[in-house]
C-alpha cells in the first residue's frame, strides 16, 4: 500500500538548495578562470593552437 513521504523541513530544504546553487557557482567561476587563462596564453591544463593575424600575400 502506498504511503505518503514525510515532509522535509524548510531548513533542510534551504540547505540542500544552497549546496546545489554553490556547486553551480563554483563551476562557473572555474570555467571563467580557465577561459581567462586560455585567452591570455597562460593555460597549463591543455594546449590551444595559436593563429596568426598576419594577412597572407
């Protein structure tokens, strides 16, 4: 027989939601940091092929 689940308290609900939001925030900060390092050429985690801006004649 189906039994309804117990209600989660507001504090526990807020804690879980804040943890979920913090994970997303930290991932965004990490991605932005990596993008900055790649754009400046100081990245050590992977290599990006540099393109030349010279016009070929």
